C-alpha cells in the first residue's frame, strides 16, 4: 500500500498490532510502503544430541593487568549427558588464550559458563579516545572427541557507565567509557532504505564512515525501524562509533495484552543474545517516544480521556511492564556490560519524560513549533538525543526524481517527496530560510539556502550543547541518513552525498572548538576540549568589515582543561563590533593551537540584513586540488559541479577577505571538465570565479 504523503489513515492505526518496521507505515521523511514476505535468509536447523542455542560474552572484571571474561552458553540437549565446552580467545595480536570446562547438561535447556582470563588486555575506545582492538571468542561443544556444535563472537574490552549524579540542575546523564566521561557527539540513524532487503554493506559503510569522518562518536539507532544486520555493528566496532540501540518500538501505544508481551520478551532476548558482544553497543533503550507521547502528546491525552480511567490504567500499566520489566530484564540480564534506559526521551520513571533537568530530551520547539533557531540557546539539557532542521538534497539528487518542470517548492513532485505536514513542509523550509536569509530567487537557490539554514542552525545548537558541558553531555542531531531521495532532516542524502550540515559537522564536532553565542546584544565565547590532557592555546577575536579592513583584534592565551567547556568572555555588541557598520561588519572568534587556527566562529550583528559583496573569487587548479581565494568576505561557500559526480574534501565554508582554501576533489572526471562545471554559490549569490 503506497501513500503519497506517508501517513496512515486518520484514526485507523494498524502498525502497533504487528511486529513490523513502523516506518513502513509512513513517517515524515518517508512514504508509506508496507512490504511483506521473507526478506532475510531463512534456514532449517537440525540436530541430534545437543546444540548451542545462544552464546554470549560478558566481562566480569577489567583492569590493566587482566580481563576476566565469561563465555555464556545456552545448551539444548536431547538427553542428560556430559559435554566439554572449549573456549579460545584470539587477541588483536594473534595470541590465543584457551579455557575448557566439562559439565553434565540436562535434557532440555542448560546454562554453561566458562571463565577465561586474558593477561594485559587491550581496551576498546570510542573514536577520538584511543584504538579499537577486537578479540574473537570461539566456543566449541564436544563430547570429548567429536565436535557437536560451535559458535563465535567478536568483542572488545571496555567498561561503560551511565553516570547520573544529582546536582543543582537535576540529575546528570553522562556516558563514562573506560573511566573517561565522553561527550556524545553524533546523529540519529533511520533505516537505510524503504526496502531493507536491497541495502548493500557498502551503503552502511558509506554512512558510518561519514559519521566517523565528521568527528562523531555515537549513533542512535532509532526505534521505528528494524534490528540492523550484523555488518552494521561490525563496522561500528571497527570505527569506534558508540551505538545507542533502541528496541523497535516507535511512537505508537503498545497493546497491553499478556500474549503480546510474551512475543516481545522472546524478540528482545533473541536480539540481545545476537548483538550483546559488540563493544559499540553502550545503551539499550526501550522505545522511541512511546512514554513521552503517552504523557505529553495531545492526541494521546485526548485518547486517554476518551477511553476512561480503567482502560487508561490498563494500557499504562501494560507499557510499564514492557519497558520497565520485560525489556529491562532482557537487556540487563543478557548484556550486563551495557546500560538499559526505558525509553527515549525518558527520566527512568523518576520524573516526567522529556525534560531538561533529568534524562534525555527530544527538542522540537525549533522546526516543529516554529521557534527561531536561537531558541536552542535557551537551555542546557542533560542529553539532547533528538533535534533537527530540514533541508533539500542537492540538485543532482533532485534530478533523479524530478524534471526541470518540477523545480518549484509547490510542484506535485516536490510535495510528494516532502513528507512533513503531508507535503506542505516546504512552507516550513521557506519560513526558516526567510527568517535567516532572504527570499530565494530561484529553485536552485531555495535548495542551497535550505542546506545552509540547516547547517548553521544545527551548528548553533551543537556548539551550545558542547559549551554547556558538564551539565549537557550529549548532542545527537536528527538525522544522518535517508530512506529515499527527498526533503528531510538528513545530513547525508539517500545516494550518500554530503549536505552542508555533514561538512559543517566535521568542524562543530572537532575535538577542540570555539563557540560564539550571540544573544540579546552580547556574544558569549566558550572554549571546548574533548582532549584527555591539557591543551595550550590562544583564543582570538578579530573585527573586520566585509572588504577586509581590520577594526579590532584581541588575543588571549589559555590552557584548555581536559574534557571541559569554559566560558572565557561575554562581549557586548558595542565592544565586539568596534563601532563598525552593522550591515558590513563581522567578528571572527578563533581558537589557535601551536599557531594554527583549529576552530572558528563568525558573528554578525545583523546577519539577515548584511550587505555582502561579490567575494571576488579566484580558482587555481593543480590536478585534483582546487585552491579558492576570496578578495572579500565569502559567506557559506558551496562548490557545485553540476551534473558531474565530484566531491570536494570540504564545502559549506566561509572565506575571510584575502583568505585561501585548498580542497581535494574526488572525481573520475578530468581537471578540465571539473574546471568547466564548477559553480560557486555564496550568500551573496552565484559568484564569478576567475581562473
């Protein structure tokens, strides 16, 4: 069944009653395509004497000198009999540690644990904090001479704690890995396609490599999709990307029936057994927005009123049993090396869900509630697990589903590929574009400005979250990927092309960063460090006009404390802009380490009404290397190669007057073809480029 606008019939939801991916019933970034049929390999397993039904690897202790593991086997036997379990652990250096245990298993199910001690273990770290060494653990079930069955898992050695200390703001929410409080930087992941059977491993790797290359360290697997293939978690292990893993409950109220809960128990135990050895999985969450929806959403409040107190209690208790008992038991008992959290957003049943002071937040007053992006600066949540702004994909992607005749935000084709507000979401895009910039002069500019609006808005929010450390300890924007080509919150589009947001994420998630928050006539400067050692630096603020004339400069040495964010100044507009014309003046806050600018933020007193000049761009080519130089301020530079497949190593950047940048362009096309195809957009319009 296909719906143009990806929505179930009003008041006739069917998805809660079947354990099937909820997004296939329609979401605000994808169509309604309810598939059916077996889509993963199916097999029949036969056995005679005994078999390994489940194999888990858990940590009993981890120190510098020793890792004590437990190889946990659920063995099913046809009759009582003695068996030997042999365990071999192969380390990243190839060394093998072995252990064995002989036991008598009962007819039916038995649990067998084999302890293994590894000397001088190598720890697995999140990206940016260390390496990702992996161990292979193989368990072999024998009758003393012949092999009966075997199973294998790959794992990493690390400790994970969700630190929730009480403080003046409420209760914290910080992931501590190997004793290091890690600020979670990343994005939410939706399914990779409307038809999951056609997702190749290369597509998964493209998105995950994009996350790693943008300095992310966490991906949240959203609960409205399906349990992903082993390849996804293998890649996350290899790349050091922590995984926040939702169980697959997405928004809808769950049936309160006992039989339904039993199927959920079996599902959860099987999935945890399959995935628990992966060191990347640091948290299992019971659901996406089920608890917060039941508590806060207007349609749920109306429903509760309509069904009456008794039915409301029956449904509410049923949900609590699933999320606070059934799923908690499956996760905590079968994967004690990760954390369980009953829902996202949640406060672990200690307070209301989706509040700033306790637990994680999904903040949609910006975009959903039409608040200005500056509203992101109004609070410091403990952990922001969802927030976002939409944009269009780039023109190459749009041309895959539209012709020139469709190039209008209100065309039927564009509305069909915009699922927010049942196809009317492009009005919301235009609202935020007009708030930030100006009326787009044509469709291509609408596409460009939508991406810059998204990138600069999320940059504002993410840097604010990081500057709120340690009150805030995570920022996961919505979303990194797409299920099909269209308007969405994604930073990487369906075909793997980076939007402006993905390029900007590499900078605002950088290990060392400077944040400049302009609000109420003043700018707050904060220095941010994810480094585990002190860092000597200089922070600098320059004021100049769009032509490059310097008005003021200050430099201040600083030592960035490890794992910290420090507010170093609040500068009133009068001091920051040094009396310059608001329409032609910017301030540039920069963080320098060893004399090199590692992070930069631009601030203007009147961004929407600034008079931006033609930047006077000059391009110089040397093979696949392009050097771009601006004689005047170039804001939000976008390198576009038209219909050619070409990806620059950086994009969506600012160039100050007299500044140059050199990027590498990955393409099969010749230098001459790339030179001819290059178009450069800035906030001043399409720029003339001299070669």
